[in-house]
C-alpha cells in the first residue's frame, strides 16, 4: 500500500514538474522574441505553438494573463514583434483557450484588445483596397480570444462576420484552404447568442455553406460543428432561422450523425488507471464535449421539433452509457442537454421517455460517484418533467396520451424507489416558484431522496 502511494506521488510530482517546465520554456521563448529577426521569430512562434499543444488547461490559464497580453501589445507598439508573427501566436492562443473551454477576462482587460479593435475598425474603413487577409486574421484572433461572457463591441462583430464567412465559403478542398475555412468557422462559433448579428450578414451565406457540405462533404468535422454552433446561437433572432435549422438544414439528423461519427474516434476502451493518469483530454473528447454543449444550447432555445430529434436524444443517451464511469466528465456533459430538453415545452415528455432520457438520468442518480452539481441537474430534470405532466392539457384529445405517459414515468420512478421523492417535492413547487426560493435549494440530491 505504501509503495503504491509513493508511486502515485512520484507520478504527480513528474506531472507538476513537466507543466512547470512547459510554462517556463514558453515564457523564456516569448522574452527572447524581440532579439530575433522576423524569420527567426516565426520559427520560434511555431515552436511556442507546439508547446501550447502539450499544455493542460491550468497551464494555459497560468501563462496567458493580462500582463502577458499587455507585454505582446508593447512589443507590437515598439516594433519588436511583427504583426504577422503576433497574429500567428495569438490565433493559436485563442484556439487553445476555446478548445479547452477556458473563460477569463484577461484579454478584454488588456491594451492588446483595444489595439486589435482599432486596427480592425481602421482597416475596414479604408477607402482604397483593404487588406482582407490581415482583416481575417485580426477578426479570428479577436473573436477567439474574447471571453464568451463579455459583450464585444457590435461594430467589431459586424465587421468580422462578412470577412470570416467569405473565407468559410471557399470550396477549394486543398488541406491548406480547408484549415483556413475551419479556423474562420471556429472563430465565428465564438460569437454568443446575446451578440446580435443582423440576419442579412449571414443567413444566405451560412445556408449555402451547409447545403454544399451536405452534398459534397467538403468541410472538416470541426468546421461543420463550428458552423452549427454559430447558427444555433442565432436561434433567438426570429422564426425564419428556426425553420431553416429544422426543416431545411435538418439539424436533428445531422447532429445525430456527427455525434455517432465523433464517438467512434474516442478511445472508450482505455483502462481506468490510464484514464485517471492522463494529463489532458484528447482532441476527440474535447470535440465531443463541444458538440454536447451546442446540443445543450439548441435544446434550451429551440421552438421547433420533429421526429429527427428523438433519434438525437437516443444518441446522447448512447454516448452517456458508452462513457460510463471512466469518462465521468463526458457523462455529465450528456446530462446537461437532457435537462434542457426536459424543461423545453416543445419536447414531448413521451419523446424523453422513448429516447431513453428518463432512464439515463435515473441511472445517473444511482451512481456512487455523483457530484452535487449533477445531482442538482438530475433533480431539476425530474422537477421539469413533473411540472409538465401535472399541467392542464391543451385539449381533451391530448388527455389519454398524457395519462399513459404519466403512468409510464411513475412506473419507472417507482421501480427505482424515487416515486415518493418527486411526488412529495412536486407538492411545494408552486410555493417555491411564488416565493422565488429555487436559488436557496440544496444541491445535494440525498436531501430529497427520502425513499432511496
């Protein structure tokens, strides 16, 4: 036992030293850039980008501070770092932060953010011929580095969208061009739903990109996923977008297929001890989690529903069961979209039942490794289902179907020993809603599971 503990301590000590060395090497290379020629700088930046590939999430957070962005801005101002090399570095920084789901405000509060905004504005307003390649690079850096919870200036976003969509529309299937397309769509996917983008800037172009890909399969998997993220974030912009997503572009069908394909590339058979010791998630796992995040956004906002989405729910459940205990974070990311579906009135409770969502959430509740945040989501899932099953039906014709669905759900809860828990808790939902007490609820599911 003592030898095992010492072995584990040695392993984590090596991991810590490895991370520290990567951070230190990166900082040293950055400080040396101003001593190099432009060609030498480019080689060094390529090496720094490779180092970034090996960094964990906490390494990225530790290195890319406001002070670092200010330092890069100072080097640009003093012409110690060329604009081309700075953008080559910053684009990779932004890509890494988005891929690893890092949210901070370091870039927004730096002088570099203001510099990029000004250059984009000035370049776009030129009367003579604009440098569109420079503008595209600037826009990609700006959107990738911008925190999703900060409001970027509307004018900057408005400038960026046409340039990035123009790149994304390139049908050249060479590897170089497709990487450019991928990066432009990846940057566009960072524009959150609360950032208003006029429909005339994107609707026709993005629809053509989707339709061409569905016929010719020209986009990379990341590019196609990013295009969907961008469009799903525009769901609040009107009825027309909803119809395009569901009926013309068949999001339910396409998302199901993409999730199935992506799942094939995750090493689900990895031994448990190997999984625990890994320093970082694979690209395939991160891509899968980004898809699940996009599905969560859609199931929260969608107002149109068809049979294609029942298959999508089943597919999310399949990923959840495949992930099992060895990939707990992916399991959690599967629960999130299922919870949003339960709270959305356009998703029938019968679809949750037939898609296996109710079974999956019950399985999650019974896990010994359940954490408090997921407990809350599971509880919230069944509270939403309970509220919907107890609301008045819109017409008498719907009553028989509602009664059958309610019986099936209650039977499942009874089998697992949760019927009394949710029945009794439902009795005080109206009171909680009226008094706005939901934010004071315990996140510990066992506080409510009196019948477990």
